[in-house]
C-alpha cells in the first residue's frame, strides 16, 4: 500500500504520460487527495492493467479534493523540447486545481518552481505516493483516450494499440506512409538504418 502523500496538508501530486512517444501529446495531471482517501488497487499506472486504470479514473475524479489534466501537443514539444513540455504540462495541470496546494510532489527528478509553492521531486514517486500515482493514472487514461480518438483519423499507425510509442509496427507505418500532423518532428522517428543511400 502506498503512502498517501509526503507532507501533511493540501499536497498535490503530479506526473506525466507519453514522454517517450513519437506521436501525440505529452499529458500531465495533478491531484490533491483527501486525507481519508484509501485504495488497494492504486499504484504507478505502468504497473496497472488498462482495465484497472479505467476503473480507477472515475474513483479518483470523484474522490479527489481537486484535479487537473493538460495536454502539450507535438508542435509545442518540437519547439521547447520534451522535458520542458512535460514540466509545462504539469504546471498547466496545477493551474486547473480549484484549491491551491501548499506543497507539490513531482514524479521524476526534474521540475521548475511553480509560483511560490515549495516542491520536491521523487524518483519513482508514482510507486511511492498515492497522490502521484493518482496523477499518473489520470495522465495515462486521458492520453490513451486522445490517442484512440486520433487513431480514427490515421488508423494505419494503430495508435489505438501502440498509443504513439515507438513500436516496430508504428515505425514500419511511418516508413510506409510518412508522418502526420500528430508526429513529433524533433524526435528520431526512424532508426538510422532507414536513412536513404544516396
């Protein structure tokens, strides 16, 4: 069972999903949980099945004191880079909280100060604290839903299944069909062996 949060009081946990993808947004979420919150299934979203994440999403949305979710899209990722886009997404998710936290804990080891609110980065925080785990579940489920939606527009990349990650199938489709407006052009979309022999 994960600890609820790091410090007492209104603490927001924040996390992102989709950082390593070749297509689609990076999606971040921020969550403040009530002190009474408990859940036996909640864990780092990567450790949970899709079914469990889908069960958890409405529970988190219903029981959280407040939550926010933000997408940062490929055009912006290409301009400011994926690390800055991830942090911007977390800031935008915190912006949406209806109550300002007194403290923020962040999954990972990189963050930029948000207003005057103290923060702490925690490596593998999504497997240690419920508020970060809850943020990881929201970020992942909202991003997956977005990828399923754009899959309808470009089914040949099978984003419904690979969610934009660099699978062999996704890269083969890029090789065959080229790129779309949803691809991150600053990423290495194909391994070097696919460069043309001129």
